C-alpha cells in the first residue's frame, strides 16, 4: 500500500507543481509570467501578475509538499484550492477534457482529497519526522478548506463577464 501511495503522491504532486512552473516561467512549456498573467486575464481574473504568481506559487508549493509527503493536509488543501479555481474556469465547457472541460482538475481534487484521507504513507517526510498518521477528521477539514478557498478566490478575483453588445 505504501508503494502505491508514494507513486500517487509523486505523480500528482509533481504534475501540480509543474503546472505552477508553467504559470510563472518559460520552463516545462510555460509562456512565462506574462503568459500566465495573460491567461488569467483572458479567464476574467483581476490581479494580473500577482494573481499568476499566487496561483503558480500555490501550485508549486502544494505540489512539492504533496510529492514529498510533508505537511500532507496543508499540501492537499492547497492543491484542492488551486484546482477548484481551475474547475470553475472550465465548468462552462462541461466535464470532458477534449471539450476543455473540468475533468482533469476534478481528478486532481479527488486525488488530493484521497491522499488526505489515506495519509502520505510510510515513505514520506511526514512519517520520517513523526507527523503521520493524521487523524481521519483532517480529510474532511482539508476538503472543506480546499474547496472553500478555491471558491472564495473565484468570488473575490473573478470579474463578471461583460454583457454582449446585443444585450446593451
């Protein structure tokens, strides 16, 4: 079981972190901070470069913590939060990724929640320094805090769409 949890942590954590790197740099196929800023503006978010830096930094930090199995509840909360924002952006396209839907963010949210519920496993920094296992109630708290922070971010930073010219 610990091997499976390690593989899952590494896969999801490094993918989330890599996605953050793309938001703020030209590494891993990213378009740099200007590209990340442009992406957020195109999706209707305020804040410009600060929003891109916060999102990218949140993804990098939570992804690396998740991969290492360090402060797993905090890492899972961060991953769930940033992926909840991504899910809200893609919601209008439906579920499936081939239509630019929210399938991928939903999988990452579910995986981070599952890792919060199972714990980071024996091969983790949490276990090595005696933080794991976490109480089971942490999983519910992680899910609520992650979803809540993502929805609050959307509410605070997203601008309503401008009415179409025909509606004016």
